[in-house]
């Protein structure tokens, strides 16, 4: 049903009321805050999500922003545990349940946001996909649990770990079941994500649970392969971290009831990185980067990284990155460490993941982004002349087209090119 600026679509979650926007001389139908799972409350707090028991009786208001999942406090971010929802942008809606779609179904792109698996939200305006949808694709963005509520491991079925990944999985299943009602082709689905969203995409590529849910993938800056010899955390380490959290919350860490207290696929891939992935990562991850960096502090920081990145040979790593560096020069040491951090956390995992997939006969494209919008420097603290982690977001979501006065003509044109590459890949591979 289309009535002026509002439009209703029937889904397995119930009838959703969206609104029609005018974007770049195109009509875009926007549907926000659509529930895809039961609220993860009570015994479901740390557990995999459950599908909705029954459709909502009242019309779901898809014209208003919803809640972000619980995460560390940020200005302007409204959070709630009842957060398992998704957004959809489309130019093509099937107006009748009794007749075929009025037009050909369009490829679908499902976005998974980044944030280190500890923060993020589909209601962040950075991920407004209305411009991207003008390229004749249906775009979906998915909220999933982050931080302890998304990734706590408790060694029993009430907290089996990786609930946030299971949220993403259930959302993909919901999209396959319902996207035809929004003019989308369930057999032409591409998942894409940046940073931790890219890690998530790589996990779905490898997971047998996600097999058959999508056809193509785009990984922007990262893969799950911190170290190919072992997982990021063993179950013992994951359980220990959960117990540490329980202790901080004054819960009994030696009784599993503390949970009550805390209450290879056939795939085509684009993967890539920015030129300077480590530039904006250092200050948040390594305290030494905030002060004068010395060679002993450099080596200590590399050693400390071994807590998260396993089996690091500190001497070999330091010798490699300190080659041709004046070790009494703090600025040069910081530059070397930023390069190390970007290689270790983003570039090498992404490259090795793509290389291994290609070696197994899959079609893989790999890129390095060496361009970023000037506005990104001031927003993210990127150093002049660098192309930093996250620089691709403004381009692939068409920010220069949404806010033309803030961007140059070159940035406007390049954003169009990036969106064309992404959406053409979603259409034809």
C-alpha cells in the first residue's frame, strides 16, 4: 500500500510502515527499525536470538529511529537491550500480495557495521544507505549485539558465545524470507561490512551455518584471521574473560549461575584495505602512542600485543619494522608502530584471507584505497596525506552526494565511482 509519503509492506514480522524519500531525483522507500527476532531479554540475554513467535498485531512504525544495542556510553546514542532490528532502503516495492512484483527484483546488499564488536549501530547517520540504493539495489543494515552482551562466553547454553554473530545470521535468514516484499532478489544477496563488520563477513563466508544465505561478499578493512594457527581466543581464555567481568560486577565467578547475575562456501569476494590502516588505531589500543615513544616502549608495546595477537616473535617483528628507523626519534617510532598495527590487525589478515580464498578457485578482487575525503581528516583525526581506517565509509555510502557543499567535485565523482563498483559487483560479480 502506498499512500502519499507513507507505504506499508507485509512481512513475517508484521505490517511495516515506511516512508518515501526523494533522493537524487529518485523515489527511495525507507523502512527503519524492523524487528527480526524476539527481544534478547532474561534468559536470552547472552544466548543466540530466537525468531519472532508471531507477527506484530499493530503496524510497525518504520518511520522512526530505534534503539542501538547496549554499549559503552556515547553522546546521542540511545541504547536498549531490545535492539534486534534492521533498516531497508529500496526503489522497488511489491505493492500487492496477490500479484507478482510490478518490476524485476533487484540485487540485495546487507551491511554489517564495524566498531570492534564493542560498539556500533544502524542508526548512525554514516550508514544511511538512501544514496546507495539509488543505484538500483535494495540495501539492508542490521543491528546486532556488541560487547559482553554480544560476545560473552559462559561455557553453557545460556551463554554459548558469539551471540552477536548469531544475531547477524538470523537477520540474514529474515532478509532471505522477506526481501521480495521490498523488491529484492533473495538469490542475489551480497553481504558487506567495514572493520569488525568485515571480520563478521569473513566469518559468515567460512561458517557452514551461513551457507546458501548470500552469493557475494565485500570485506572493507579486515578479516577474522588474526593468526592462522589458532582462534583469537580459546574457550578457556574466553571463559576467563567472562569470569573477570563477573568479578568486576561482584558476581560469583566460580559458579556458572553468575550468568544470571550478569543477566568454504561458493562465493565471490571483493576485499581491500586503506593505505594507512594503523594511523588512527594506535591511540585507542596502545597507551604508549600518547606519549614520547622510545625503543624500549616500542618493544614493550609489541610484546603486549601478544595478549591479543598470538605467537608474535617480538624480536623479529621489531627488527623488521625498526629497520631504517632512527630509534631515538619518537615520531619515526610512532610511524613504524602505526604501520605495524595496521598490518597486524587489518592488512595482513585481509590479504591472507583473500589469497586463500582465491587459491581455492574463487573469484576474488583485492584493492588498496589511496584516496580519502578531506572532511575525514577532521572527523577522525587522520594525519594529513594519510588514508586512514574507515575512509571508505564516506565514499561507499555516498556522503558527498548527500552533503554536496562539504565535499569537492573530485570527492563527489569518486564516491559515485565507488558506489558503482560496489553495486555492479552485487549485480553481476
